[in-house]
């Protein structure tokens, strides 16, 4: 049972890591676009998405520590 939970949590971390990489790419593109014609709302939305993903990863890591 613990091994199954561990496997599940590791899979969640891998998914979260992939999500983080994708969001970082999107954020980088957004920064480039906003340098040309971006709005403050777009930058805030990208930051919010990235912050949420980081919080999700932190949560999974905390679960694995238990």
C-alpha cells in the first residue's frame, strides 16, 4: 500500500514537473510578447499560473516527506 502511494506521488511529481516546464515556456513566450505589446493583466495571469503550479509541486513534495 505504501509502495503504491509512493508510486502515485512520484507520478504526480513527474506530471507537475512537466506542467512546470510547459508553464515556464509559456511564461517565457509571454514575457517576449509583453515586451512588444503586453498588458499588465497578461503578465499577472502568467505569474499566477506559475505560482499555482509551484504550490502544487511543493504540496506533493510535502506528502512524500511523510
